[in-house]
């Protein structure tokens, strides 16, 4: 093998190792917000980004997606950067809420910092929080398909470990020392997260990967391919554990996402090579998962379902957020300033018993914090995501087993990541380092394709 080829293979191995470590640290320690785990993940992400820059010097990186996809993380990074730029005072005080704040500061003899963000330090922290997802997205885009598959396996493994962590938390009671964050949902399973909804959201993102992978193994084995029955059994157990974990979280959004994950995965699974017995095995697996969920968490599920969804505080939070956003438009209040911007408008209504630190609708929160620039950037991102989805889900001829397998991988990754985007309309999962990291890997795999890059000498083709 030529020296240049050995170097490329070695650099790919280093990139994969750093990405795997970053993914593990992000999930295990980044389930809250702003802790030491987040800082560690950000420093490791910076190291990985610098390593990618060093690889870029002198040699083009083997992107496995169109060139413009590599610039998608810049959309997220651009917003906080814009909000830290100086602007004229007339712009700063242009919105009604800003004009009122400027008058109050003038009476106190204080001159505001003339940047868009009301709290530049919070916006800078938001910028740093985006680094792990950015590093994972870019590094996954240059990895071979087999290595990408290994990263997806890491995601599933972390999800299963989180399920066992949640079971241990329930066994230890409300004051279990295994609950890593305080306050938290003390009577539900939360795994490595501070919030049961985010825990359930990660499990739901992992469910299509496990379900489709299990179906593929069963189909190939029934077709006569030499695959150990262990992998089929293990896949069925993984699906059961993930569904059980969602049920133990007692998250209504998690239950809906879990059902959506299974139902949306079925068409992809049915598109595999048809073999007698596959449907029966999958149906039995889902039945066992449902039975265990009922056995261990029926009472909690019924209690959660008894609550009227229309009485949920999220609807009130949304109204207040829209009111605040219209008063801070068109520039917004700045990333990381939701609580400061929200509370003055909350006092105009009947405040609840909770301190609201998020809108529980990430799109509304971004509209408040980011204004019109956030809407434009979200629109561009949505168009890119829907374009890729239409490409992947469009029926067409598939030439060869390898292409069929890699297409299934991209489709399932796109579906899994889409669940997080849906969840963001009801919560804020992508504000945590853990869910952002998982989403970034899934998105990169979804955008990747073997047709986008020439095989690197010394590497096996995708």
C-alpha cells in the first residue's frame, strides 16, 4: 500500500476514534445543560475540529455528501456570531421591548452593550454548545460507510445503557444517587438525562436503527446468508428494551414518538428482500415489548394519559413566547436569553408555579431569541432536510445489494433524526449536548451516500 494511502487510512481511524469518544462523552455527561460534561465535550470537539483542519491542509477531505452539505453547520454557528456583532443604537432600540429596556437603562444611567444579544455571555455559551454537534457532523461526513455504521451502533448501545440506568433509578427510588441531575423527574426513569422527555426522545431516535437493523439481519438469515442467530436475537432484545425504556419514562411525547418510529420504519422494513417469517418475528417482538411495557409501567402510563393535553402549560408558554417574540422582532433577544426575555411578558398573565426556562417549543424559542435571521436560517435548513428526504424516500431502482443496504441506512438515519425535529415542536431536546450529538451523527449519515465520493486507495468501498 502506498504511503499516502496508509496515511489516509490512519487519519480516518483517528477521526473515527475521536468522534466515537466525543459521542460517548456527549451522551453520558451532556444530558443536562451547562455542566462540566458539556465543557469537556466542547473542548474535545474543538480538538476534533482542529484535527480536521490539519487534514484539510494539502489534501481535500473525502466528503461523502455534496459540497454544500458541509456548510450546513455554518447556518447554526452564524446566528450567535451575528448576534455578537456591534450594531447602531437606533437598531438596538428598534423593537418595542428593546425601546422600553433602553429607557429603563437610561434612567439608571447605564449604556447597553450595542450588540443584538441582551446577554452576550449567554450567546457566546450557546455558540460553544454547538461545537460538539458541528464536529460530529463534519467528521461523520468523511468516514467510510462501515465506520458510520459503527457510530450508529454506538448510539444504540448508549441508548440501551441508558435504559438500564433508568431501571436502576426506579429500583433505587426517588432519592436514588443514580439520578445525575437535580431537580429532575424523580419518580420516572431519566437515564443519563435531567428530563424524562429527552431520555425518551433519544430512545425513540435509536428505535428505527434497531428495528431496521434487526429486520435486515432476520431477512438475510432467512435468505440463507451465513449470519449467526445471535444477532437476530440480540436485535429483537434491543427493540424490546428501547420500547420498554420509553414506557418507563412515562413521557407522553416519548410514547407518541416511539409509535411513530415503529410505524414509519415498517415501510422501510417491508422494502427489504421478502422472506417468509420476517413479519412474524417482528410482530412477536413488538408484542413482547408491548406486554412488558404494560406489565411494568401500565399504571404510570394511564396516569399520564388521564391528563388533558389541552391543559398542559406548554400552550400558555407558547402564547407568552409569541407575545414576547413579536415585541423583540425583527432582531430577537439573543440566543441564551429566553428566560430574561420571557419573564416580563409572563407577569402580564397569571404566572404558574414553575420557573419557565424554555418555551417547550424550540422553533418558537428560536423565533424569540433569533428573530427574522433565525427564521431565514431555519427555512434554509428545513428545505435542505426535506430535499434530502424526498431523495431518499422516492421509489426507484436499486442496483446491487450494497447499494440497497446503504440506501436503507440513509433512510433510517433520516427518519431517526426527523423524530428529533418533530420532538422539538413540543420540547427542547436539541438544546442538550447529548441529543444534539446523536442528531448530528444521524443527519450526517442521512446526507451521506456512496455515489458522492471516490473510494480512497487502501479503503474498502462503501
